[in-house]
C-alpha cells in the first residue's frame, strides 16, 4: 500500500466532537464512558477489543491558594504535589531563578518555599526535595497556568522508588503575579508566603483499551505486530491533547483494516490512562505486565500525541529513533513536502518500551513555529490548560497529521522487510563516541568496543542489501533477526541498561548507557578521583561492547545462513 487512502475528514470531525464532550481525569467515571466510545468504534472496524482495569497510582490536583501579606494570588497546584494540612503551610520565600542544580546550590532553601521561573516539572521538584525545601511556586511564562505532573518516578512507584516521590507543595502562578512576587522577594529577605493545596493521590483502578487485528493470512497467533498507542486521559477537556491523537488512531485503524489482506504484521492499539495524572502509569504497567509477549512479538512502537492543533505547521522536529529516521523522513515528505530533520526522543510520551528493546517513533508530530505568545512547549499556548477546546483544532492539520501516521503504519505493516536501518544506529553511536575518545585516551581502552561497532556496521550494511533482494520466503527470517537486534541495541541507546525496570522520569542524557564513559572523558587529567571514575567507565564499556556483540552475532548468523 504505497499509496495509502486519505483520512475521512467527516469521521475525524465527529471523533473530535465526541472527545470534546468530557473531562477525562484518570480513573473517573467520565473517562471510562469515553473509553467505551473507543471500544465501540474499534470493534466496529473488526478489531478484537479488551477493556482492562489495573491498579495505578494516580494524583488529581484540586483547589490551591497562595497568600502573601494578606493578598491572594491566582494559582493551581499539581499532580503528585503534597497536600497541605487544612491550615496550610507558612515559610520564608526565596527566589532561585531557573531552578537549576547550580541555582539550588547557590541558595539556602532548607525549610523555605522556592520561587522558580518556568512551569512546574519533575527536575525542579527532585532538586527541591534534595535541598530540603518545603514548597515551590513556579512562574508561568505567560498568563496561563499549565497543569503538570511533577513526579520524577516513571509509572507506578514501587517500594524502591516510592521515596523519590515529591515531598514539597507545588503551585504555579501567572507571569505578572510572578514578576511582582519576585521583586518583593528580592527586596525583602524576610518575606514569607502561605500555601494551601488539595491533591487526591493514591491507588485506583484505571482503564486501558487494547484492540488487535492480525494479518488476514496469519498462520499462527505468535505473529509480530506493530504497536500504535496514545493516552486518552486529559487535562480539562483536552481536545487537542489528546483528542486529536485519539481521532488519528481511530481513523488510521479503520482505513488500515480495510486493506488487511496486504498486511505482513498485525496491528495492536493501546489507549492509555494515567499519562497525565500518573506519570505514564498505564503504558509502564502494560510494559511490565506483558513484558514477555512484547519482547517476542512487538516490532515497532508508534506513539501519537496532540495531532491537529491550530497553527501547528512544523513537521520537521518529531522524535524518531535512529533506525526509523529514514522511514519518518520519507513519509513526512511524501505527505507534506517538508523535510524531516528529526530529533532524539526525550524522556516523555509514554515511551515505556525502550527497556524491552522496541524501536519507537513520534509522540507529537506537528509543532508551532517560534514566535508569538511565549509558550512552555512546542504546542499551542492552550496546551495543558482549560482552553484546550475544539476551537483550537484545525481539521486540515488533523487530516495531514493522520495521513502521516497512516503512511508510516502502512509501511510498517506491509513492507516485505521491516524498515529498520541499523547503519543509522552505528553512525549515531560513532558520533557520540568520537566526542569521548580524546578524554579517555590513556585512561581506558575502548578499542574492543570500537571494533564491535565496526563489525556491527558492516553486518548491518550487508543485511540492508540482502533485504532489498530477498525473496518472500526469506522476509520473515530477516524480520526476526532485526527484532532480536533491536532488543540488544535500543536499551543502550535510550536507557541505563536494565531491560526489566524503568529509568526515572528525569531528563536523560543522550546514550545514557555511555554515562560512565562520558563522566571519565569529561574529568580533568589530574583529578584525584580518576580511579573511581574508571570503575564506572569500565562497566559502561562492558555493557555497550556486549550489547553490540550480541546484535552483530545475530546479523552474522543471518548472513551465514543466506550465503549457504
């Protein structure tokens, strides 16, 4: 299906109207009612559906108040913030600028409320806890108050990660109020503030819809599948975020099912709850609960978020893993004419499957150009506010974004061989390592690692050529090999290396598995603690070298079988 059908604009519009009817907070009756709409639609397209309910640690912010010198400031509190006692908390206020590690270290914040430029986030919240602050007041970049989840824990907390949950009261105020409060704080070191916050946090059942359709000619139930996912819970009505993406998912699923006889792989859709109010609790639970099946059968994960926003004209910056960049670039240019530059995934967007080793693409697809109202994200100013309403949807943009998703999925379902190019992976890793080599010289030998990378690159190039000329009976074997390779390589690209647990929700450096090598390379040559850094660097080297060797061995075995 090199020319996939166009989306039906009337159907897209009808979905958007339906999603504009309800506020869908995680675990609420209104959310479950909306999940039933998704279930009915998917069943009508011929998909087998299952509406699950699982335990999730959910946090729904309620009322909040800030008083300074008897004056009340308009504010909100945040998901995973602490609640206050009925009488509130009162503490000295200290302005700390951007809330960076340096700004925390430069100020005495223990027992105080910190005033921070920028929207609430998990990184500032973790630093506030580390330095003993009791509260945070964030200053929005404009007059709007942006809903956020501030937990640094990815997914549901365990007994191990529970101590990392926020320990401060977190609120946000508007830009003008923030500027005035900042001025008062800087001129009066004795200024105190009083905070009240009500946050309903705890375990509750949340829904998760799974809809699946196998290839028409599937000979067994263990066939590979492509995972298409997006969250259904919202902040307020959330018509763009994530009603737009849910409409995209429904329409893509409908049109793809009509051409199921062409599929070589199955399609599974998952609609998550707990994205907004549980730090991706739905996708994280699903990854943990279905780890073995996902490891055996899931070929690629396509995540969709916030499609069809008014003014979202930029299609060059969506996040894609290295080995899928060519696919994304080809289909985005074919649909829109824009050149896709791509970028690395950030630690967002229900990307709970990297540890398993599943290549992923997207999240948000279309973005706003720079300029206009100062925004905290690349989406419209209404993102994460009560203003995310149907009036800020653009049907032309929704049609375009849906067409991109449809084109990408068509390729992933129908191409004879999965379009995974691991020469792009090796090129990306080589670029990352080249920046470290000089700093490691004489302190740690990585020639073995570089040799494994060379061997993997050569094998990947050979397999790419093999795939072009492969016959029908060889396609599945190449697919299986590429999926096994991804299980070795995706975790070292996007995780610290543990395939069975989730890294934190804090911002990650590129190639976190190289962190030990990076720390040693950046250390001054005469540093007293070099020997300590060498220990960690050696372990990083071994992890990456082993993973590269595992991937290369899979491809080498495939090449040998084909050459017999």
